[in-house]
């Protein structure tokens, strides 16, 4: 179990995207899958679907995700969590 946790953490840390890197649909899906496996990675307060769309649209307009990634995120209600200082995506979380 500990080895699985270490492997997961090392995989998550390998996602060191820079602010000018754009999440493709493949990267967005993979990050959503990985982040959903980490306990307490995302907020315990439910994010409504309307807020999910707002967050996805903002990330797309900032050039952080591709259009296809934004469509996938809206279809499956996975939104990006963005660091307000670095403007990097820190997690992809499930919303409402």
C-alpha cells in the first residue's frame, strides 16, 4: 500500500507544467484520473455544475487548457484548480 502511495505521489509530482504549457485533452483526462485517486486532494464543498463551467471557461480563456479539454471537462464535470500566483493548474477535480 505504501509503495502504491509513493508511486502515485511521484506520478503527480511529474506533472510540473509551466504556466505557458497548455493541458491537452489527454493530459486533462490523465490528471483528473490521478487526482481523483488522492484523498482530500479536492475540496469537500461540492462545486456546482455552473461553477464548473465558469472555471473551465476561465482556464480555456487564459490558455491553460485546449478547447477539446474544456469540452471533456464540461461533459464529465471535471474542473481545473488553478494557483492564483503561478497560474498553473494544480489539480483537476470532480464537480457537480
